[in-house]
């Protein structure tokens, strides 16, 4: 087996590994609130999220195409650079998972890829329009989700002002199952497509970087399955942070947070914007919590989360850059 083909196989293996890690790392995005409010047991929640993540990952290609050809120039990317990007993203995800911090797997992969590509080709390889899409996701998705969660929660308070506490809990206990499923589907649709795009990029490079980037069905199926299985394995450290440590949640609060975040993610997905599902649900939970009073939000925990978000970009860029140089120094090139 020649080195180029060997690297393609390695990309697929690492891509599946990243998607599995992404699944259990970001499982909290879909199920933290529904577990925290005790609407579903942890096992029921991860099973639901695993299935809906799988389905969501098969629901489109727009984000996959942005990752495959809209972040860096696909014509100059080689398989070893994709390997470096995946290794960087996996390392960052595992590190932040150990700390229980809900960081963005999406931006870990994106900036790992940018760092690896820049190491070999310089900053000219970066597709500015694609990075602007990503920047939009970083800068605006948590703020929009915060506002959406805040306004939706205020609207629900107004509509339910005469309803009894027990009736509200019973209704939204059922409704939150739907909102959790919606959140899991949207998470799979955005996050699941990112690995699909990166594997497609490696296959494009193996083909000589000519023609147009194609996304085979088997790549979609393998990536979606890996994400579904990863989600079904849990991710309890981050689930505790998201569901219990930011603010206290009742079923109606969880419904508002999941609905707001899921909508932000779904709209971004259809426009091919790779955003962080972690940013979206975190922002929505903060917005929902802030409707009671500012002190209802544990801002110290929120501050740690934001710090981890900010550190993701330079850290993964640096990891991708260094790993790309290391692979080249070891003679790994294709």
C-alpha cells in the first residue's frame, strides 16, 4: 500500500475517532437540560440523542462542503495536513473533556485544519469567505441563542402566568422530550457534517485535487454512525457542567433553552455556516437563567466556559501547525 493511500485510510480512521469523541464530548449539548430536569433518565436521553444525531448528520451537505472546500484551498491540501488537523482536534477535545469544559469540537477541527494548512502553504491558503462564516458563528451564535432563550422564556412566563406549577411541569415534561430531540437533530446536522467534509477533503486530495469535491454516501454513513455511537456513550463530566452548574433548570426552562439553541443551529446549518452547538446551547441556557435574576446564573462557571472557548482558537491552530511540521519532519507526506 503506497503512503498516499495509507494516509487516506488513516484520515478515515481518525475522522471516525474524532466523530466518536465529538459525540460524547458534545452529548451534553442535546441532553444536559433534559437530564438535569429529570424528564428522561440519562440512558433514555443518550439513546434518543444518539439516534437523532445520526439522522441529523445525514440531513444535508452544506456545512460539509464549507469544511471541505470553504475554509482552506482544497487544491493544495494534502492528506497529512488533514491528519494533523484531526489529531489536533481530538487532543483538544479529550483535554477539555477531562476538565469537564464544554468547548467547541467544531472550532477545534476548523482551526486545527487552518493551522496545519498554514504551516505548509502560508496564510494565502486560507479562504477568507469561509473563515468569515466561521467567525460569524463564533461571534454571534451564542449571543443570538442567549437572546432567543431570554425572549422565549419571558414569553412563556407571560403565557403561563395563571397556570399552576404542577400543570406547567407536566406539560413541559412531555414537550421537553420534543425539544431535546430537535436539539439532537440540529446538533447532528451541523457537527456531524464537519467530519464528513474533512474526510471528503482528504479523498479529494488523494484524487489529485482536480475536479469538484464529492461526498460519497459511505462517508456520510460512517461519520453519522460514529457520532451517534459517541453520543450514546455519554459524556457525563460535561453534562453535569451544562445541566447543573450554570443555572437551575425546570422542564419549561429546558424546553426554552433547547428550542432557542436548536433553531439557531438549524438555520446556520441550512446556510452552510459551521457554528458551535456548544456555544449555542450554553448561550441559550444563560439567557433562560437570566430571566429570573442575574444572580440565578453562576457567572463564575460561565466565565470558565467562555475562557475555554477563546483558548480553543489559538490552541488548536498551534496544535495543527506544530503537528503538520512534525509529520513533515518525520517524512509523512502525501
